[in-house]
């Protein structure tokens, strides 16, 4: 869990049809409740007929005590504006599961950031379709589950059971090199974030570094996105690129790209945990 969680601080996220008066209604309500707005971000896709998105951080003394009446009062405003909304205390730390395969760079980076209290999450477990990462994971004091995927339905049922048992709020695919079925995505009951080792939409699917090398690209990238049933097509949360040259081999691209993958995945996970990502169809609004 992060060491910097602030007492009595909450985050309110909103999406709704755009119309006049939304900001005034939200901030006016918070002021009437005695809350002090610390930070506010907003975005409109189109002032006429578009969608409106907002994220507000505020401080309210004895927040837990006021939470029920705060939610009841805001529900009336949400109904008036047709809002989808979420109100969470900063101390409400999500339960997270990590999935990995043979590659360990993204997994170990997230484990280190968790142990260093950089990421505000409770780490429920790590699951892998291979057993080779067990000692690394258990060295962090985190439960490790080997879930073979040769028999995919049975393996996916085991994953679903683990997610339900630990009441997981987010799954992170830290280079988990298996395609998840639509049934598993539906039954998991929580968002999933994947790291793809290319700058999507370029080079989706397997072995993108070799494909990039074959095309002689001068930039390679990494993309963190939400997982959907359509492979590598989910809403993008974070991306980055770095320059490469004609002398770089496929192995060089993989080595250089691994650094990007670690940074981009950690950035995306942090943005999600801090409730900075709002999904708009197949796009995202990211209040960084």
C-alpha cells in the first residue's frame, strides 16, 4: 500500500452528456457539504451534444462519517444530469492480481514498486501459466499460483475462482502471453490492463519486435490498454516510444523495448489506481 495516502481525501469521477451547469452543480454541492476542492480536471468531447468528463479531488473532515449522506445527496445531482459517477476515498486501496508468463521484467518491476509503496494497491496474488517465476514472487512475500493453460477452460475456471476468492478489483497482465476468452473477461468482474510490446495500432499480435525490425522502423514503442475480447484493440491508457537505428538487431529491440514496457505499464497501473482514467467507448480520457 502507498505510504502517501491522505486521510479524509476523496475522488469523484463523472461522465455524462454535456450541458451547462455541471461544474457549478458539482462544486456547489461539495461546498455546501463543507468539502474543500484540492484539484479538478474536466474535458468535453464537444460542447454541443458531446460527452463531459470530470475528476475532482476534495478534502472533507471525518470523510468516513459523512460518506453515506454525501453519496445520497450527490445521487440526486447525478440523476438530474444523467451521470455515471464513482466516489472513492483515497484510502480505499484496490485489490490487484498480476498475471505473467515466462518474461519477468514487467512483473518484477511492479512487485518492486508495490514493495516500495509506490503503487496504492493491495497485491492479492500472482498467477502464471509457467512455474519458473515462483521463487521470485514468493521472495516478495506474495502468494504464487501456477495455473497451466494447456487445458484452457479448466485454467480459466481456476483464475476466475482465485479472482472471486480474493475480491480482486484489477487484473494486470504483466506480459501474460495467453489470449483470454470472452467468457473469462465477462466472469472476471473487474478491469484488466495489458502491456503490448509495440506502439499500437502498429504491429498488433505476436512477435512485434521482429515485425518492426523487418520494416526497418526508426521508433519502437509500448502500449498499455484495457483488455477486451478483440485482441490488442482495447482502450489505450498509456504509450511511449524510443528511437532505434538500422544497426539494432531484434535482440536489441527487445532489450530496449523491455525498458519501455516496464515504465508504460507502471504508469498505466498508477493512473488507473488513482482513478484518473475514464473510458469513452474505445477511447479513454486520462487526467494525468
